[in-house]
C-alpha cells in the first residue's frame, strides 16, 4: 500500500494532473463498488471499517444510478416525484 501511495503522489505532482487524495479514491472506490452491485457489508470489510455506519458515509450514489434503480421497480417512475 505504501508503494502505491508513493506512486500516486509521484503522478499527481505532474503538470496538468488533477490533484486527488487517497481518501478521495476510497470514496470513489466505495461508490463505484456499490453502484456495481457489491453489498455494503463487503465494501465495509474491504475498507476495513469496524462500524457499518462509517461505510455508509462513503456512499455517494449518482442521481442517474438512483433513477436506474428506481426504474427496476417501476419503469415509468420519475424519482423526483417521490420527494
């Protein structure tokens, strides 16, 4: 993990590379895994969280993903109508 972190730091120091933190990548990884159907307890274990509430903070689902999931239940449902 330390080698990976050093390599990422080396890359983001280059010009025209968006600055990103390891913490940002954890959030992105967790969100993408959940959107791809990985269950929360598995993501919790992968991230090393003891409390599932910590993992739940990482969940930042994209609005289109939420709409796609709602469409599985009712194809013509517009998610905005629920709020």
